C-alpha cells in the first residue's frame, strides 16, 4: 500500500547552475509538506548535465531532479517531456498514484501536469509566479511561452496567483475555472532577527535580480543621485545574484556618482535577514511585479518600504508600512525618500513585522494551502 502524497511539478527550482532559481517555489513546497507529504519533480536543460537523476530526501518530501543537455528551445521542450514522462512513470511505480498534481510556474511543466491530472483523474492545482501576464511587450520566445500557458491554464481545477494584482492580470488574459490567491512565503528567520530602529536614518537598500527592464534600476540610481543633493548623508546598497556587471555599466554610461553606492552579490538568502536589519528603508521601483517577495521580507524584518504601484503586493503599501509613491520619476523618488526619512520616527517596526507575520509567515501560508487541499477533498 502506498502513502498519500501530492506530486509537485516544479518548472523553476534551485539547481547546480542556478542555486537561487525558483527558491521561492522550494519554500512553498516545504510549507505544503507540513500539511501533506510531497514528491517534487524538476527537469531543466543545463550546460553541464548530470546524466543520472538526482534524488534528495527531506523531512516530509522527496525531490527528483533531472538535469539534461541544453539544446535549442524547442528541442529542450521536447526532451523535457520525453524524459519527464519516463521519470514520472518511475515515481508512480515506486510511490503509487498521487492524490493531486500541483504545478509550480507554468512553463514548461503545465502541459505535463495537465496530461497527468487527466490521465489519473486527479485534481490539478497551478501556482503561478510569472510576470508574463503583466508585460506589455513580449519577445517571440515569450509569446510562445504565453501561448503554452494560455492553452493549458484552463485545465487547472484551481489557479493560485501569488497576489491579487497578479490574479487580475491572469484573469484579464486567460480563462480559468477558479482562482485562490495564496502569497509567497516568508521564512522564519526574517521574523526572528532583532528589530532595530536607527536614531538617524540614512541607509537605503534594494535587493532584486537587478534586471533593468523590470526593476528600472537606472531610474532608481538617478533618483538616489538627486537625493544626494538634499541629503548628503544617505547611502544605497544594491544586492543581486545576477546582472551586477550590467548595473556597473549603466552607472558608468549614465555618469551616476558611485559615492555612497555599494553593490554586493551573489548573496545567500540566509544572509538577507541580518542585512535588512542593518538598513533603514527598502526601495523598489519596478515596472511590473507578480508578488515581490522582498517587500514581504522587508516588512517581516521591521523595515519600512518605499515603492511605486507596479503589481504584486506593492498596492498594499501605505503610510504605516512605508510609502506608496505616485510620482514614477527619478525626481519623485528622491522627494518621496526624503519625506519618508523625515517621518521615520512614526514607523512602529513591531507593527510592521506583525502585519507580515499575519499574511506571509510559514504557518499562515501552510494553513492557506491546507484549506485549499481540503476544498478539493484531498486531505
């Protein structure tokens, strides 16, 4: 007799060539595993493949990871399906038929997930993270990915966007049977750091992919440059695990003053909670977001956030949690940082943490997934 388990098909997941890719998916699955045992399948085309499938055991879930040789995009997609079907047959032979399929991020795993759910007549849950539904312009490759998502998303019994804004974007472009918004999870260490409040706030922080197309790094830097004329004491720390070289080129090209700008990375996720407590204000100046986990992590660390409304949870920001900017220009950014630092004494960092604890903690998200599975009579 086999145990009850959820089969998670993860389109994004940490791996040897990209240890931070989809780490938020891993955190979701760890939360879910507190409710019901799970088995994770992840396949990825990489430059240096490991021919043998990797199997890792964790407290209440098991990960099967297949890394195969990178080729052209269409070849990658075909090979993914060919290998995945073999691998999943092995998983089901060893563990039995799952009670449900849970797909995390739609490409390339949603087509595979929908076929499995149909074949075994079990529910299909789809947690989506991608910003592709919010992007105004798509490359040819992105158009093909969106076609894939739009074709298969209607087959999911429940679609779980990670924010209300993300839900609206998906619903506007795709037909879905049912939607249940479940946010990304903030791990316990962010709630366990010692809360600190500076008597003279001046340290600004930004953490992201540093992708200028999405995160608008250049206007963030220009705004900081303008701010320096008003507040010579301010400093800015930029943290990213990619695109650092590109950011340095942008700084040079646009003649941004590097004085009091610190660029660091790659940085382990475990190092971020302490880093946040060493700063006074978190900045996000994106063009679009599906969730923006780093905002929730900032609030969990008691750190006020200044952002523009760009989707995800940015619209939740208010004068208690930081500041939601309405002037999306470098000049507007500089003025709003100045005003927010001027009223820094008003922020109750304990209440900011409590807000995040209620909405994004591991316990809160695990309960949301437990309720979701109960609604499908899985548990």
